[in-house]
């Protein structure tokens, strides 16, 4: 997900510090160049503010949506800073500050499991630089060389004399020093905070109800808005009868929002929603009003055998091997549209006046929200500001590349200038206005020789391209490389098998249903297609599923290591308890190697109990193992809910599912026991939030196939009568 | 108009009697710890206690709560002392995004009143809240810990 361009020409930058002060609300003291936080504490550098009471404020540019990034990034800075972890707190810089100061915090985007792995180096350097400045300031005060001083736990010690001082005491002086040009980062072996299961920094307010989410925001004089956009994507508002609801309790305004939505603005949201529901609206549904799931499936099906396709990998002659193969195996799989459905529905609050537009929003990408604010308000960057809500009620990709709710909130606020308006989507709106997991089919063809070796494999994908809809500039000669996540020839998503004749290609078949980045993105379906088919091939070859895979993995030792780890822990090859069946899957995704072994029993032919899943991950470095465990278990809930129960179907151009009664999600009764093996091998930085999601489904499906003797290839499983118990 | 007792305080709220209790709590009483997730009693994010029992406030008209004792997440702790469920939630670091957790905690607190030492089967039957972050493994551990506390 790339950051959209922000037009800097329209922004007048004075001296960096003064410009910053104006936009940031930072106070610039006379006589020095110290930049100050709102409470007046000195900024040592853009990452670190130290208060006189020794509190260390770590600035975090990425967003916290439950995945623990806030804590992880603070650990990185605190480690190099030699900070007392018990005194660490965090804050977000705003996107407006970022523009004013020429992006000193780098990318704000929080998606693709990149929050930590992409920024680890510069945030650690930020911490190290601040530490050197603090030590230098203490040395200056004592009139001793800095080399005689050490720092630990926010205390600086002059070794020869044993004198000590604290960060809070020297922060003012440190902030005036010129930062060192070069810093050396610690050897990972010396880490004391990174790699430890330190407690999250944001738990307490989440158990008392005190945490303020975007949904909960209150501003003086604020009104509330409820909105409906044309449920057929690409459709428009034809007419609406505002007079019918204008007299309803609390209703203040009825406004059209862009050309496709209508909103009611009222004193309370409930009043706004009641009026909106009562208001007659007619839509001009446009050219897509006849599209259905069946017509979309037909389009994709045609792509499975189409001549034209974007080729990602073509080694040897896969198709050529099939004719001479001892056995040819073929299978067609299909994966549906799915909604993110984070617990907190989309929302944004905006206030517009002629010379200022402010937005408060839970977002995975503050800069993209800022760009949406500029575009919708028509104001230049120095007249706009976005305040990221500290904690998001789930993101999963819906709140990263898309800020349609920000655009809407600003458009509404423009029609009631001077009044802050909080726009909340109902769950129904959230369900039908998603940016859906792309719909995809795959035709898998494999050729086995007489000894059951895989000699040729063709994976033909047919379906939606996210990039062509969202970031067309990132296509490569029309090809969407993200479609091939997990089956790439190299990089963060490398295929873990060496197949002598291999063809992987994609017939791009886009639909009017807008696709989006959905936790795990394209690894969800690719892992199912590949890893289920590997089991189908092993079965056809009469070989053990693990042994069959291992033969193809000698050039992929890290893939193999995680696969072996789960197989060993599960006792693969040894008999499972009565009625229990096992299944395996592995993949590399977002820079990490992941594998799962699921233990499943099926009773009554359709009741599926996922008893236990063992998961191994090698993310290179494990910043906070306790949080990694939670991301693994949580990703399995998201991924298994998807494969068992979630599908957004299309009728008359619109999504049919409107709430959790038709779009279900796992409950605690269905939760398997998840055992995590975290095995960081060092030397690289892999992601955590997403990679593991993709192995749960194929591991469970492979176990189910063993339990039932039936292979399911279209999803969700509820369509086949399977129920998760 | 509705007269409600929320967290021990008697409140006179200017609200249409058909308004769901959830929205009266959030918008009139100003207590936003109780969350909206679905509005159709499917997710449990809006769970509060009514006379000690867990209810999904998004489908209860405020009129039906008159004369009852309503407890929200803000009223669960006793002063500065967390309820044992909240305490276990902190100890086991249950919340991820946290959005579902007010409702989850309220549901669990009611369950423990009913069944002080719940079995896994009791938990499965009694806790049907949705958590899209998938915190169930920690939820179960924390329930057992709270039951021992
Ligand atoms: S909001 Fe009440 S159950 Fe979902
Ligand atoms: S913690 Fe995020 S939905 Fe439960």
C-alpha cells in the first residue's frame, strides 16, 4: 500500500521549526531551536520527548488497531534509548505535522504487516541518537568526556566517580545539542526490551470502558450523522424526500453526500439513523444492477482456460509434462468475497470552516486520511489536520488504503460549516459498502511421474486484481504481482517448493465489487489452492503429505524448518487419538515463514471440531513473543471464520449480507486450542499480524479431507452443510 | 423522557421511549464504554447488566429498563478497585483492539455470578460474544483465572 502523494506546493513552509510550531501547536521557546511537545517538554528528536519527571514519550507514526504495534515500536525506541520501560508512554504525531516537518517519521501506513519490520531500523536509530545526546548533555554538565558515561534505565552514570543523573534532568540541555551523524545499533544479543514479552501499553483503558474510540468521540456542539450510499457499487442518488423526515425529533439537516450518498444530521446518532431509515431514497443503480454472484462466477470460470494470462513464473514446460505424466491431477477451487467487518464500524468526525478543516478518525494510514481530507475539503495542507484516534476498533485492511468515510464526513461538514459532525456507519452500511476480499478461482493441474514425483505444476488464477482497482500505478505491465503472494519466485512471499516445470499465471477478471486488502490479502486463497492441492497430489501419488512436500523443499530450508516444527510437535506419522485427523500447511508471507498442523474431528458427517492447531512462525526477530502468540491465535479466528462461514454474495449488483446474522464470526465455543512455536532465526524482519492467517484454513481443510474422504474446493464450508462446533 | 438508574445513579433522560437502551446509555447518559457492533443482538458488544443479568442493550427499548438497575462497564469496578474479571483481563492481556471487550467483560461477569466456577462447557454455552480480533484463547484463560480469584 503506497502513500498517496500530498501536494506540498500548496503548503507554505517557513523555517522548519516555525512552520512546525504553527501547525503543530508546538511552542517554540525564544532563543533556542528546541522543539517542544504540547506540554512544553523538550523533543530530543522526532521520536523521543522527555518530560522533567523522566517520562519518556515515544512517538509512533504507525497505527494501533489491536495488533500491538504501538507497544512493539515503543520497545524498539526504548531499547536503544536505554529507557526505563516502566516510564515509557506513546503519542502519535499528526499527518499535518509530518507534512510541515517534511516527513521525519517516514511512512504512516500500517498494513501489509509492515508496521515494525519496515521502520525498525530508523526508529531504533532515533532511540540511539537520543541516548547519545542525553549522555553528552550529562557529560557536558559534569565537564567529563562522554566516553566515561553510561546509560541504563533512564539513568546516566559517570563511571569513574559514580555520579548519576536522570534523563529528565538533562533533557533540556540534550535537546539543544546537534545530533550525532552516525550511530551504531546494538547487537540483537544485547537486547533487553526487544524480544521480551513486555506488557502492552494500552490494556488498562480497554477494560474499564475509558478508551475513547472514534465512535465515542465527543466535541463541543457536535452533531451526529447517519449515511446511506447507493448499495449498487457505481450507482448514484436519483432523489430523496428530505421533507418527509425533517420534522422528526433531533433532525437538523438532510444532505446529499457526493453523487452517491445521502446523510441525515441530527442531535444524536440514533435520531439520525431513525430518520434516515424513514426517508424515501431512489437510486440510479447504473450499469451494474444486474450483476450477481453467478454472473461473476461465470466470468471467472471463463478465465480458468483463457489463452491470455499474466505470467508470474514459467520454468520449464509445465503443460508439456502433463501429456507424458504417469498421472495428471486437476482441481478447480473458488474463494468468495468477504467483508472485513471490524468490530468498530467505519466512522470519522469532521469540522469545516472557511480556513480550516479538521478530521478525527481511526485510520491505518494517517497520511492517506490527510490526503482524503485535502481532496474533499479543497483546502491546502496548511489548513487541514487529521488527528488519528489513538486506538482503532479493528482495521484488518479496511482502514488503510480507503478513506471513503473521511471523504463523506468532510463533505457533510462542509454543508454545516463551523459544526463538528461525527459520521457513524451502521453495521449494515459497513457490510454493504466494503472493500472486499477479492473473489478468485484457481485451476490447479499437476503431473506425477511413475514414482509419484511432482514433475509439473500449473496454477491458473482467475479473478480480481486489488492493485488494478486501488493502486493501478503499481501494476507491472498490467500484471498485479500481489495476486501471487505466497507463490512468488523470490522475496517476501516465496513459494516453498522447487518444481522442475512450473507455470503460475493470472487471468485478471475484475468485477464492479470493489476489492480491498483484507488481513493476509491474497495469501488466504493462494495458501488454500496450493496447500490443499499438494495434499491432493500426495494422495494421488500414494505418499504421505509431509514426505511428499519435503521432497520438494530441499532448497527452502526456512520453509522446511517451520513445517518440521509443527509436524514434530503434533507427532505427525504417529497415530492420532481415535477420531482425530491431522492436516498440514505452510507458506512464506510478509517476510515470515509459517506453518500449521491442525487436529480435527468430524462427527455426524458435518459437525467439524477443530481441536488443536499448532503453529510455527519464523519472523526473523520476535519483538514481543506474547503479542505474537496473540496475533497467531487471533489470525486463526479471522481466517477460520472466513473459511467456515463468511461469504458476501451479490444480487442485483449489491451485497446481500447486511449484518452478523448472515455474515457470522467464530465464537469462543468454536475456538481451537492454539499452540505457538515462535522460532526467530535472526537476520531478517518478517511480519506478524498477517502471515499466520493463511495456514489455518488449508491445515484444517486437509485434516477434514482425511476425516471425511471428501475434498471441498469452494468456500465457505457452510455452503456444503459443514458447521463449526 | 425516561428515568433510569445507571451505575447506581438515578438519571432523567430526554429520550424517546422506543430508543434502544444502548443509545440512551451512550448518547444521553454519555457513557461510551458500552459499544455498538451490530444493533441486532448478534455480537454482544453492547452487553450491560440489568438487575444483575447480562442483556444486549441494542435491542432493548429504554422504556423496558425503567425501574431496573443498569450496570455498564464504567460501573463494574468498585471505586479504584477493578472487578476480578477486569483484573484477570489485565493480567492475561486479553484485549487486542479492545472494542468488543466491554461487552465481553460484562457477559463474563454475569456468567461468574451465575456459575462461580464455570467449566469450559459453561463458558462455551454462556459466552457468545463476537471478537473479530480473536481473543478467545486469552478470554478462556482469564475467565478461569477470575473464577479462582
Ligand atoms: S450491538 Fe448489541 S449485540 Fe451487537
Ligand atoms: S479485541 Fe478487537 S474485537 Fe475483540
